[in-house]
């Protein structure tokens, strides 16, 4: 993660990290990439290989036949309203081989309770943390995502779910909200959407992350679980007074009042 304080320097950092010669974002058709060689000799179905170690060197990649959570690179812009996040979005999208979408009604905040439901016996424990505890009222019954064995009978019968498997489900749900241009979709018979986006860096911006009832640490844990190979840009506006005036000229808060400068400082912290 890094803070946007000097736009030109930070954007250059991301541009260098992409190391891509692909065509710009909105090109209708890209050349079909060469197939990657496959070596089945040393293949292990469960491994921790990070295919993008230069992009996300500290990512936790618990690969399995169900999910390879680090296969896709992401850039997430986390900001507050009227802080210049749309400008940052446009700047990032001007880079080659990158496609970030705009606001998505707090996708992270909406999906976190879903994943949490399978992490804990009792969803009411959300959002206290990721420490998994068995429910003493149901001895022997573990949360679905923590059961590392096949249970073939009883009301909670299901096979073991590999760690981090829900990451791919959440990523796919987001990817559906961030498709390639319609011209590319219409030419899928010439170049599949999968091939077109094989090396594309996906992402989005959000100004609603802080609206959830969770701590910054919990939010960070959730992001690193479901988007392990992501870079996060924290975008704030240093002049909170100007930000408040911009909000007053644009929209009111949900209760009909305007946010104050103190509110902005508290959110930024």
C-alpha cells in the first residue's frame, strides 16, 4: 500500500511495475498472446507459488485446484468523497494494460459479511477479527472455511474447502462489474475476453470503505485475503476545509446535514 502525495512520482511507480508493452486500455483488439509452456512434471495441486512476485512480493497465495488467488493483479483506490479520487482513477487508467472501474456501491463492504459468514460459526462475531473459535454449543462443528477434512454425514456435511478459495469467487464477482469494452465483447469469436484480459491489471476506486462497521486493520485483512495481489492507493485531500466546501456544493450527508472539517480529519486518520 502507498499514499498518493506526489501524483507524478507515484503514478510512475505503478507504470514501471506493470512492465507491459500492451496496447492502451480502450483498444478494441489486442494481439493474441503466445501460449505459455506447461510443465506437468513438477505440478503440485496445492502450493504457494506467487506468479507476480515482483508486483505483490508479500502476498499470501494458497493455490489449489479450486482457486489460484494471486493469478490476477489489482489496483484499488481507497479515498473519501471530493478528494480527487476520480482524477486519480483517470490517471491510472491512462497507463497501458490497466483497467480500473469507478464506484461500485461499496463492493468490499458488501462482500465482507458474506465471506465472514463462512469463517465463523456465528456471523454476529463480525467484525471483531479473523480469530476462529469453535462454538461450544456445537462441539466438533467448525466454520465452513476452516474445516480441513471431508464430512460425509450430518446436517453440515460438505467436503474440505481449500484455504482462500472464496477469493476467486469474490474476484470473479468484481470482474463481472469491470468487463472489457463492448467492442471487445462483440468480437469474442476473434479474440476471447479471457485472452484479451490475460495480463490486464484490474481494479476500482471506492469512497465508501469507511462506511462499514469495521476497523482499518480488519478491512486490510479482508482486502489481503480476497485481493492478495493488489496494490492499494490511499488518496486523501490535505485541505479538509476545501473538501468540506466541495461536499457542500455537491451533496449532503445521509441525514441531510453537511460533514464538518473535523469529520473529514477523523475519516482520513
